[in-house]
């Protein structure tokens, strides 16, 4: 089972990636993990990527594609597939990936698209608060604390990410719309997209995801 999981910031990709990995015993891979691994192991690809990152530049698509493909080709022999999170980010990356993997065991089978309205994404992200002591995550709109801005479990004052503000979020969502929506449309043309209404409670979304994947699995 080879999957891409896609959706805007705050759509729940991280939450559902963890569940998918456990449920289907597939390798969860993010581009961030790939970069860190290659740089830590000082591979030729990692060294090349580091020259761009050290200058604060984006790693070129061609190099990102090579690193992703190299990772997929070197998955354990008993791997049951992969779940790619954060890739492809652009239509160019998607087209290059398709070209490199067509007819191979690395070809993507399904693209899970977690669809959430922008006004809900705003509340999910701007309302997010985290306990720096125990790691518990709250939301002032959906999961507030009993005492304002104080963790229910350890009574520590909550914090939030500096980039979780309206200006930053508008930029992130704008960039997502510009770069990533064409990727969704590209895979819709190939009938590979499973559209999931991710503006529901966790179990309802998970039931939808697993029913779709189990149905697709039975066809392969």
C-alpha cells in the first residue's frame, strides 16, 4: 500500500499518519525525516542538500525527488508500503515522481486528501495551546482548559508557537493553495484521490479513511 497524505496545515495529517502507520504496518516518511537522516549519515545527497539549507535556500526539486526515491528504494525487504507526508509539494515534484516510479513497486497507489474549510483551519491552528511540561495539547475553541491557559494535568502555564498567528497562517495557507492544490488536481485526473471530509470528529474521519483503503486494498 503506497500512499500520499495531503491537506493544508491543521488538517490532521500528523494525527492520521500515526494511526495509518500502526494500522497498516507501512513506513511513515516525511521529507523532514529524509533530510535529517541523509545529513546525519553524511550521504552524498545529504551533503548536497546541506549546502542549500545552510544558506537558507530551498532544496531544489530535483534533489528532493532523488532523496525521496532513494529512501523508498531502500525500505526494508518486508515493508508493506509507504506513507509519504509533506511530498510532493508542487506539481513539478509530482510529475517527476510519477515519471521516476511508473511501473515500479514505488509507484503511488492512493492520495488521501484531508479536506477542511479555511475558517476551521484558522481556529484549529490559532487556538492551539501546548503544555511545555507534559506535552498535552489544547485548543481554546475545541478543547479548552478548565482554568484559562493552565494545563489541566500539571497546572503549568500553556504556550503557543510563535508562527501560529494570523499573518503567518495566511501566508502558509496561501502558499499551500498556490503550490499544492494543483497536485491534488493532478492525481484526481488519475483517479487516485480519496477525498476525506476532515471537519468531523476523529473516529468518524478514521472510519471513512479505513473503509476507503480497505475497499481499494481488496481491488489490488
